[in-house]
């Protein structure tokens, strides 16, 4: 009888200990998730996750809601197709083609520039890159992560809107382009397409250190402070 009681007490103690460990792990996980989300909400780019099966945005950082003029309630409630109507008609075709490439050609990512109309009637130009990060059976994309940023301030005057909708952009810095080497032009295009230095190194069969050195030289030549400004330079100067 004493042995049975002892075994029972040991079992209870084990379950209590396991429960405490599980609670500690859950608390640590919640703190970690909160920390990561806090970082993502403070970066100066719009990030969102699309669920292709649900056809909905399932997560977005705060900058996304500001950049796309979409409230959190709207993003949670409506399918993504509802917001497509605010894209310029010519750019809808570009975005549709990009998604078709992800779905049918099994590409990992695509990048594009599109014009977006805000609710107050102003327009802006946005650069975006979309990358598959979760697949389902038959290698079809299930979830896609998008990273975007505005290339222009909101355009509200009629004359400027007409210019933007006609596709007019500021002249590129031809001098800066001319001083970039062929390899640097190759790398800047890959950077603007959303690829990491590690992926670029593997693709071009060069070392990560070499890619990073090229990136620093590119940034210095075009007077860019970070990756976003390098991508913006590529887009604005028609390098993609």
C-alpha cells in the first residue's frame, strides 16, 4: 500500500512539474512572438502574408495598413480581390501575371511596380516583391509573403495624377548607372527582385563575401543607405 501511495505521489509530482515546464515554455514562446512582431511593426516597409487558399491577408504589420490605406478590420474581413479595384487597370494585369508565374511556373518570387489609389482619391506608386514561403502538395504555393514600400509621396493634384497614370517618372540618374559594372548591374537587379545575398552568391557561383562587397560598392556609387534604396534606384531607373 505504501508503494502504491509513493508511486501515486511521484506521478502527481511529475505531472505538476511537467505542467510548470510547459507553462514556462508557452510564456517564453509568447514573449518571443511578441518581440518578433514588435520588430516587424517597426521596420519601415510594408509586410503582409497572403493565404492563397483563403484568398485573404492573414497577417500584416502596421506599416502595411498605412501604405495601402487598409484598416486592420478591412484586411481581416474582406478577400484580397476587393482591394484590387484600387490598382490602376494596367497594373492589375502585371500583378495577375506575377501571381500566375508563382502558381504555374513554380517561381519563388516576383517583383513589380504598381499604382494604387487611396480612399481620398490621391494616388501613389508602390514597389512590391512577393515570395512563396509555404507550399502545399503538388508544389503549389499556399502562403506568400509580400514586402512593399512607396516610391512616391501621395499625388493629389489633377495634373500630377494625370502624369502618374500615364506612367511618367522622373529621369533616372544615367551617370550613376554608367559607373556601375556589369556584375554590379546584375547584382542590383537581383537585390531589387527580393533575393538575399546568400541566394545571389549561390546563383552567380561567387562567395557571399564577394556579393556583400559588391552591395557596399553599389550603395556608395548610387548614394543608397540601405537595401530598400538600392531596390528603389533599380525600379526608378528601369533596371528591372
